[in-house]
């Protein structure tokens, strides 16, 4: 049930998406952020269940659809994943700058050497620009302390760092959305990477993907997806398919560049999946497992996947390849 009135569009809206578990430490962190944000001038607060589990027709998304201004969104999934889960459910905007990075982004990397020029590729988001408002997504997995999140929220909304010193509640309204959800598993498309190549449509044999009226890819039947199977994410040439609940950061939506993140995920840095499979062979095996579970015949590595394997084999080596080659020289 929804309580409280519609947020004022002139304010910034903070949305807190509760985790799936009832872990008291997680609940305390969520509540600490809500309580402090209530004291922030010009900030409205909406508390919703875990966003990944919510259908688009839910009360939570109905409430979020009414928000026209900037949004600060905090949840228990990677920031990139949260942005595109919101996007697929009609809560769209530009990705706002966040100073708190993903878990693996703390160390500053040295500048990479100049890469050779590559042919420009059209991304779906470039063809269909999102609304001109900012959506800043914060990952609650980064720390169990409320302070860093509150400092970042204050920075985003342009309030001084001592804003929380005053005791009276001077902020906007708080909306608490209480509705029952069940755990779900489905792919989310990062349209800033997607080129509309349709390889996911050809690969998935469970009717998850489709196209809209403009012939753009979409997750048409999300609940047709087989729970725990991330195979389509491994064959996507642009690493544009996210499974927010997957245990591997590269598949769950952590910020990775190109294919390197998936290679790290599959090899576990210095190991490899059973049989030493490459990502394509792993995807084929995962798909076959799901086909057999539904009483259908296994497909294996079909002609499409063979072409993908060949394309991967001829790609130039990247930094991870060079690292692994150098380690092999030590005969570890």
C-alpha cells in the first residue's frame, strides 16, 4: 500500500530500494540513510522493495513514474545494473556522476596506452536518447557505514556537508511503498553498450527476447528465463547483458571494459572453468543444461557459436592476455 503524497517535482528524490534479505545490519543501514535524508532540505524520500523483483505494473514503479526531477537511487545491486533495471521499467534518464565507485574501482589505474582507432558503432541509447534528467545510482554493498552514502547524497544535491547537524526535520516527504514481491531472474540490457545485433535473440531458445515496433531488442518475456542461467550474457559481443543477482561481478553489472571483465570472471584470474572452456563453450553448456531440464534436446555449439569462437580467436591480445602470458613464463 502506498502512503503519503506525490513528491514535488522541484526537489531531488532519494529512492531507497530494500534488500531481499531481512539481515538486521542491512535494514539498519537502509533506515539510517532514510532517517538522515529526512533532514535534508529539498529532498523527498521513497522507500521501495528490492527493485529487481518488482514487475513494471507494481505500485513502486507507479510511484517512481510520477517523479520528473533528478533521482538518487540506492540499492543492493551494482550501480550500472540498477540504472538499466530502472530504464527497462520506464524510469529513464542520464547516468549521473557518482564519486563512490564499484567495489573493484578503489585503486586508480595507470593511463592505458593509446589504442588504435576503431570504427564507430551505433548504440541503442544513442539512437533513442533518454530524458534530460540525472539518475545517480549508489551501491549499498560498498560499505556498511551510512556516512559515506550521506556525504555523497549531499554532494549530489548540492547541500553543505554540515546539513545534517540540525535536528528538526526540514526535508521533503517520505513515501513508504509496502508490497509483496517474489525473487526473480531475468536479463537486463545495457543499451549504452547494445548495438542491436540480435545475437541474444538467436541464442536464447526460451523466448525471453523479442523486438519492439522499431525493431529494437527487448526482454519481452523476462519470466521465461531459466533461473541461474547467464549463458546469453557470455555470447553478447558487447557485454551488454546483465544478470544483477549473478555471483560474478562482470555478469552482475560491475563496471568492466570490453571483454576483459568476462575473461576474468570465467578464468577466475588464474584458473578456468571445468574442461578449460572459453566463454562460448561455457554458454553452450549452460544452455544445454537448461534445455535438458525442460525435456528438450541439447544443441551444443551451433554454427552461430562457432563463428563467435572464430571471431574471438582472431582478436588481438589485451592487457589480461599479456599478464597471463607473463605468468606462464614463471611456470607457476
